[in-house]
C-alpha cells in the first residue's frame, strides 16, 4: 500500500533553508529586501522539495509562469466542450500549461463579477494570460493579456474570437427558403448575448430579402437549452397553422425540438424540417442540419493569439471572425416533397 506523502509547507521550506518563514514569504512575494544569494538558495530548496502552493514561485527567476488561465461558464455544456477541445490542442502544441476556472453553470447569476474576480486572481499572480469563454463583462482590469471566445457583447474592450453569427443565420434561412418553406419559426437564444441577437437579425433579414411577411408569433423566446427548445417546440406545433420548419438558435435547442416532435408523433423531416446552429458533436447523432461556426477552431485560434500577446508579438486583427458554413444532413426536406407525399397518402 503506497505511503501518503504530506504536502510540503512553507515551514518545511524555511526549516530546510535555515531561514525564517517570513524570509521565505518575502522571496515568494518577490520582495526586494532579500539578498540575492539567499533568494537563490531558497528557490533551490523550493525546487528540491517540490513546494507548489504558490504557482508563481516556480517561475521567479524568469518572471514567466508558462501558464494560461481559462475561465469557462460550464465545463459540462457541449458548446464549452467543443471550444475546450481546440484550446487543449493549442496548449498541447505549446510550452504552456492550462489552469481552468469555471462558474459552474452557464446561466448563473453574478457571472460578470465572477469573471472579473477570476481574471484578477489569475493574471495578478498565477498566469501569463487568460482566455474567457462567452465573457459577459465589458472590460477587465488587468496588466496581463486576455482574449475572449464568443463574448456576449458585440464590441467588448478586449481582443476576441467571434463567429459570423449573422451570416450563418442568413445561410440557414436561405437554405430553408430554398426548400420552399415560408412558415419558418425561430426559437431565440438568450437576449443578452450578442450572438443570439445576430442570429435573430439574420432570421428577420432573410425573410425580408425573400419578400416573406414576418409573423411575430413564429418567433419565440429561448435560452439555448434543450429543455426550453422542447417546450417552445410544443407551443409552436400546437398552433392552428404550425410552422413547416423550425430554425433553432443552437443545436441543443434543436435537440429539444426533436424530442417534442417525437412526443407528438411527427416525423423529421417528413412533417417538420429542423435546422440548428453550432455543429456540436451530438448534432451528427440526430442527423441534424446545422450551421458550423467552428467552435473547436475558435478555441485553437484564441489560444494561439493569446500566446502571441504574451510574447509581445503583434496580432493581425484584434477581433478574429470565424466563418460559418452550412452542414447538410437529413433533418430538412423540400416542402414540395412533403406536400406531394401527403397527397399520395390521401
């Protein structure tokens, strides 16, 4: 049975170095009132003992931590997982390590305050820079670089990587309109998030450009969750004149639409066409037509940009726009085929 080793304490370091605890503390806090030979001796003891309670201590000689911080709202959310895949790949290709903080729930109240606290904590003592996923704060007070992936605000006061949400929504709508659909419903995302606002605008503008009259009853509120997608789909499909297609603001919402259709005995795409947004891993299991906004690639690019900022290398752009593309699967069908099938059944 392995022997459990007690963690090394600052007292252990002081004893091994033959100095006081306060002297070790001054070295850890990079105080100038410690002789250089004493500092080097204490740092050597820290390395030998493996004292790691202060991550900054391991890089005092170079003043570089080789550590990137990541603040993400919910590590269990498929959207977050896709972004983290790209971040993980970029970190694996670099000399940096990764330190993760999470708010624990993507809709938790007080997110802005938590984000600002985490960034201050990480960049002031632990990390060389921070990546923030779906940031809600407009600005951060920090001396070290930060970069956001898919920020809530359209124009935050920091470097970011964003999807082309408006163009992606236009492409989704043009696809459905090209299939002959005119009663197309839209289940919105969270209204305080810039990407959700852009997708709704794309929906509205696509109908306008196609000369299709907008029916406000076909636009229903949502929050990017499967549960709400299910509830909103039940509402839409119970209308006297239900939609022939539903554009869901993200794939998880679209999965909720699938659940509602199954409960009502409706076939997708035979009775209802469905299109999502994001192209998360689960989308292919539902054979869901969707808009891919390159979430993993967004995380990868953001990490590369942050490493450049840490190295004081210039960036080509302060806002990197990740292009979207339509992924055709079998959840959408031309309206003419659907109508023809119904006539044959009659």
